[in-house]
C-alpha cells in the first residue's frame, strides 16, 4: 500500500491539528502571518508540529490558487546549509517565491526530519551512506521505510487557513497524491529541482530513479554548487 492509500484510509478517530498561536511577522521587509499548529493533550500540554507562513490579505483563490510549499524540517540543510541534500536551497527558493507572491503559503513540518525518522536516526543513516549505502538502503538497514512521512497534517493546516486549492512547489508526486486524497486540489505542480552539487548528485539521482521524483536532479542544469536563494525551475 502506498502512503497516499494509507492517508486515504486514516481513521476518523485521529485528532485534527489545532491552531496554537499566530502573529504577523516581517520576513525581510514583507509582513507575513506566522501560525503554529500542533496537538493539545488532555493535560493541556502542547506539542508543536507545523509552522505556516501566509500572505496577509491574500488574493482570492478564485483569481489564482496560492503558491504553496510543504517543506519537511531538515536541520543539516535548512540550518547548516549542508550540500548533502537539496533541502536548504529548496526552502530558500520557495520562501523567496512565496514572500513575493500575492498569495502564498509555506507549510513547514517540524517533526519530519529525515523523511520522518528523526535527526539522530538521520545521522545514523548518513553514517551508513558514508559506508556505501544510498538514502533508501540506509533507512531500510535501520528498520525504517524509505519514505515515512504523512502529509495529512499539512492538509489540515491548509484547511485551517481556508485554503482548498494550491499551486504546489514540489518534485514529489507523493505529496500531490496525499494532498489530493485529503481533499486539497492541486491545480498545478511547480517544479523545484536542479539544486545539484557534487555532494548531493547521487542522492538526487536516487530520488528520481528509485523514489519517483520528477527531475529533482535538474537535468537541464550544469553540475555546479547553486547558491541559496536561486530561482527554482519553473517558479514564478
């Protein structure tokens, strides 16, 4: 069963995500609305799961669906700027496009490090990769699936924000499939690939060849280290 099929069969008993806090926040010189979503336990304890960044007073969906990026947290790429993956440049390019858009939203998944296995396990997988494993076989050797993420919570957050249709920045058809299964209409897929370096070329090739991603490698781009903030393929 694919993750999309599993998402479609999620039981109604699962607790939907709750809006925990929200405030306007300048991103550069552009004022955006930042909202934290998560779960509230029976003891009142909050568990933060997602942060969204949304255009304030966005253009109506009837004019054009919001430009959206669902991005899984990646400490090594997003924070440290590691070129072992393409997460940092993808986030930077998507954020630039969203902030400049009249209707945009970033959905940042705080608890999906390492495609859902957590930071410590991701570093264990990196150690296996340094010994010859690829990104899939390393996860499997640790007892995890190649892809352990579920984007139902992302769909819940979009609904909280009043969003039912998106133009999704992704190379991953699984994200499109899971959002569609949750009732979010993906009207367009905006490519976000081509952030290729000598350190991540093999990783991106595995994503395209074995995980079904749509040109994460960016075959039209030369093999060069692309700086953070460059425009992704096809982004407005």
